[in-house]
C-alpha cells in the first residue's frame, strides 16, 4: 500500500471541508464567524489541521469523525 504524502492528505481534507461547507450553504466568512476556524486556509490546503479542529468541524457540520473521514479519505 502506497503512503500518501502530507500534501495529498491536506488536499483531501481541503476538498472534504469545501464540500461540507457547500452542502451546509455557508460562505467561508459565515463559517469563520460561526466557528472561529479559518476555512480559507484549510480549503487551500495550506494548513495542517489539529485533531481538535477536525472535531470542531465535525460538530459544526453535525457529522461524526467517522463520516468525515469515510467520505473522502477511503478513496
């Protein structure tokens, strides 16, 4: 099994967050106001996100961590 680079993982995370934000129908600015999380940095794959931030994202999108990672990271 081939290891994924940090860059590849950050890109998957970026796509997943952007997808979830779009589904929720909020802008990056609205999401920032709601959570205090800089979505622009995450969605540009420029920020390595801490596990606690992923948990906050999951809470905001009302999904489990399992749901968050299964959708994009299993591919």
